[in-house]
């Protein structure tokens, strides 16, 4: 099913001269979509790779979003604003200082030194289910905080089942894609509605940093479902990400385990 999904949505999403990354079974901060499309800002990605700043975690991103270059804060004020312990915030700030992103003055005043430029500008998630519309809808809804678009793909043999409940997908802003198992032909039943997607800038940034970790081979803290007995398949050892579109050779030197998507995607 995934090749048919890649072809259908890839044709819909990807424009000439754009660079996208297709990530099967990509771990986000709380979920693992079956397929994630990530649009790349290649110059910003190369800039980030050259800086050698490791993928940032949620608390680091939260601090960077709270601090501003024109707004000073003290440690206690920052910890209170984030509802986190002072010592925990102090440890995270020490890492951010090493990365050159935050500075603390002699008077104990904190400020952000640099904005982390976005190297992922768009995320589209896909949940693939053969026939179970209810679990597909629940999981796709969980993708909305980080996705610009969320889709459910299903076996076209069960199209009447999904058409009977398509209003629920419309109400949630979730797209519906039917895949014919015999021919791999696809039919869009419901278009996703971005205006119904309550996207969180923090959730989007967390997933973007996990994309960077996947690209560079950095360790990713596994979600509980990957440690279950039935989580030993693709969810633990996902297929290699695919690069689609133009990119400089210097990018290939920086990234690990990435292959080119087949022509005609």
C-alpha cells in the first residue's frame, strides 16, 4: 500500500524544484505515522548540519520559544513560566549555552542568542489501515498537532464502510484515500482541511528535530509501543527515508541511511 500512497500523495504535494523527505514509520513525540512527508528547506538544513548542533528535545525547544532575543528573563521566572523545576531548567540551559543558543549574564539574566531556523517547512502524515476506520480516525486525529495535513489510507475493498462514516473524517479535517490492492490505483474520497487542524508550533518543531535525528543517525528515545512484543517489525527498524527532488551533493555527505526515491514518484 505504501508505494501507492507515495505515488498519489507525492504527485499531489510535491512541486518541481521542491525537496521532500518521505519517512516510513517515523516516530514523532507521541505517535508513529505509517508515512510522513516532510518538505525541506535545504539551505537551512545544511546550515544546521554544519553547526553540528544535535537534534533538540522538547524542553530545549520550549525554552527557546519562551526566551526572545529582545526579552530577558531570570531562571526562576523562566522555570515558573514553563511549570518546570528550577534545577531541571538549569541543566537544560547549560546544554543550550554549549550549543551557543542561550547566554546568561553575570547578573543572572537569560536571553536567546539565536533563532533556530526551520529546516522542515511542511509535514503531511498518513495512517494506513486496511479496514478499521475507527482506529484509523483516532490515530490520524493524534497527528493533527504536528501535521499540516493528516490522511488515512485504506483498502478500496472496504470503500462502502469508509463512505458511510466519511462525515466524521470531514468534521476532523482528515483526508481519506482509497487504495485498490490489485491495481494500486488510488482515489481521494475526502480532502483534508488544514483550517480544522489545530497545529502546535512546539509539536511541529519537536517532529522536525526527530526528522533531523533520523537523517543523521542520532539516537531517538523509543516510545513505549516500540518495546512491545509485537513492535519488533518495521516500527523498530523502519525502511530508509527517501529524498525526492533536487538537493546538493553536500547534503548527501551529511546524512545517513537515505536513498533517492524512484523516478516518477
